[in-house]
C-alpha cells in the first residue's frame, strides 16, 4: 500500500520555484499551500506522514489522527508540535537544523549595515532629489558609524551565533557571546564568553540568535534594555517573543536605544497597530532570513532525507 504524505502549508517553503519531486518518490503526495486550524484534521486524517511549517499539532489534533506515524517540520524550531502527545502516540517528529545559517547571518549584517549607514533613508533621500539639489558632491542626513573597534554581542552561540561572530571579527569588532549552555573552550579565540548582564552593558550591538523557551520569553524588556548603552543597536533574526515590543518601542522613541533591525515579530503577520511600526529608527523585514533559494533548497532536501531515513528505520534529526 502506498504511503500517504500530506504537506499542509507548502507555499512558504515552495511558492513555485522548487520541485516536490523528492517527496513524490516517497509516497502519494498531497500539497496544500496553506491550512487553517479548522481543516487540519480533515486534510491529515488519511496521512501516514504530514509536513508542517507553522501549522499546529496540538494533543487534541493528534488524538484525531490515529493513522499518523510521522511529522516532518519544515523548520528548525519545533514548538508547533506537542512533543509529549506525539511521543505517547508513537509519532516520530523531525526538524531541519542548520539549513539557513549563512542566510540568517547575511540578513543580520544587512540590518546592521543599514543601521550604521542608514541605507534605506539615504536611498529615499537621493530619490527625493536631495543629492541633485546638493551644493557639495556628497552629504549625509544621519551620523555614519564605523564598526571597527565596537563591541558585538551575540545572545546565543549556536551555528548562527558563531557565523555572525566570524563576520564581526572580519569587521574588526570585539565580540562577546552569551548562552546558558556555554563552554568557553568551544568558543573561537576571538570570542569572549560572558554573562548576560555583561554582554548587555558592554555591547554596541546586541544580536539575538537563540531559540525561544519559557525561560527567555521577553528576554529583551524594560529592565534588560536599561542595562544597554543608549547608543546600542538591537538585532532580532530569531523569534519575536524574545522581545517585549512595547518596551522596545518606548526605548527607541525616547532615545534609550539608537535603533533596531527586526526580521521577526510576536504576531506574524503583524497588526498595523504594532507599537514598533511607529518607533524611531526601527527597520523591518518580513521573516525572510531563512528564505533564500539556496536555504530553501537545503531545507527541502534535508526534510526529504529525514523521511527517507525514517522509512529505512534510521531516524535522522529526530526531535525528542
């Protein structure tokens, strides 16, 4: 009997520029671009395996899917699945780690370079005719900041944290890193492992590269922002809930922080009433750090390999 495979929200991973061929070779494949919560059970009821990016699999949903034996997550984070409920039902859950390291690091630096040279603002200024009307050959509307000699602090020192630290080193920055599971012996020679308070106080740039947990929700809040330099920048390419958005907006608007570059927000898609949309010197991208073509190709290939390994009885990237 042919295995039935259902992909519940395939449009984000593959809006049409990739092929599902590797999955088609593994069983009977059904792909839905998106799935609202009220249709998840009906769409997955006959599936032996499902794949999800953001569709939730709660204990209640899993209880209605007796045939299900495998959940593949098209992401590194796995908070979309109730792991205890999956484990009780003998359902294997896998994720895709480290597929987007280079892409996320690249966007991190795109945001920082925008903040230090205000690229988007100067671009708009030129298009508005300011350069054409300028009496000199050049001008700048904002202070221009050189990174060499400044301190870059990464909260989180996994694959992405290490990659952004390597780039910071190339820019001639001093580098601090914090992670609860840190072993200073594993850090590169140019990285100093410190506690969180030290990192916040000493860094000119604080960049978040840690998974979301119950312990670090709103890690960046009014109290921790108060520890930071008023000239510091905050970058978040990780998870929106790491930041108390109202506290960050307040700090930016009163000059308590110099600026922020964000690829993630607490609610996605966000409401237009999000306080950060009116905050000073706050720049956004719509959760796209992971989405380069190269990264999505890697994600799809690893996800297919995960499932093939499961079928061969050798689980790969299993979440426990």
